[in-house]
């Protein structure tokens, strides 16, 4: 009788021990897998995300610089400003009042946005419509400056942007990338330039694309957008505490790219 009890008891102890060891092994494998997944987007040896966040006011040249950097560093470029402008296109196409936050929020329920890349160029889609070529129109920019202040708009796009960054090393430019979207980016840059310089750059860009525009109107619009971006309640335009401030007023495009690339290489220990 006692032998049978001891035998059964020993068997149960062995079974419990076996399950315990098995659980430890499974937990260890899962932790390794999780670490390997994290290494694809996190800078090894640090808690920083392998990403470059570029912020700054309208017309600072963020998108142009970010695209060049992405090619040089073989990283994925994500133009977050284009995503906000796509919301503006949606609002305009639906004849909605950009100043009516409740109406804009209702429109978000019916929007389907996706981002793709063709030959290294970002394309933005609303449903199955490619609206990329409509994003840089001045009217689109004015609407975007209004609707980008709304919490519902920002939450929707920040979530999508973070999902993209979690998959691969990226360069993002916008207004609150370093402070809100990618606060753990390995490098944060706040690009700026005088309003006059930024207006001239935007004027030249639009004229090159064959879009008729007026320099004085662009300058006035930039000043208004600066004020709106800097004073909005949600994610106001400002440098992250650990951002590098880069005034590009007297710098060429190549000089700016070279400077940021050097900063990134130094932080990565290259």
C-alpha cells in the first residue's frame, strides 16, 4: 500500500517538475523570438529606435532632405505631412467645413488610407484613388493646417505611422515626429529657416511643377501656418528636448544631407 502511494507520489512530482522545466524552455524561446523581432527596429545595445525624426515648420525643406537621406542610408522614407494632406483632400472632396471639428471627425469614419512606395517614391491612397499629385496644392495645405489640430485626426495618423516604423528603419518628417510619433528615434532633427527663405523655396517648387502661385501669398500663408502650428493645443510645433536644431537658411541641400548623415553615423558608431 505504502509502496503504491510512494510510486504515485513520485510520478506526480516528476510530472510537475517536467512541466516546470518545459514552461521555462518555452518562455526562453519566446523571449529570444521577441528580442530578434525587436532588433529589426531597435538600435542594438540601446533603447533607441533605428529611425530619424525630422521636424520643422512649413517650407523648411524637410521632405526633400528626408528623401535624399533615405536614399543615402537605404532607409524607408515616410512623408507624414502627405498623410495629413490626404485627410485635407478627403475633407475638400466631401465639401466639408475644415473648421467644423465634429464634421471632420465624422468623415474619418469613412476614410480608408494606405501608403505605398513605387520606385522609392511614396504614394498615398484614399481607398483605391492615388491622390499623391494633389497633396502639394496650396489649398490642400491650408485645409491640412486646420484639420491637423484635431485630436481624432492626429490619433488616427499617429497610430498608422507608428505601425509603419515598427516594421523597418525609417526616416519620417513632419511637425511632431520627435515629440509624439517616434520619441525613441535614435536621431531627432529640428530643421528651420527664415520665413522669407521658406516662402522662396515653396514658390520655386510650385513653379517648377507648373503650379501658378504668388510669392507674397505663400509668405503670408507660411506665417499664418507657423502661428497655428506653434500655438495649437495638441502636439504644438516645437523641438524635442534632445533634438539637434539645424538652421538651413544659408545651407545648400547637399550640405544639410551631409550634416544629418554625419550625425546619424556618429550616433550609430560608424
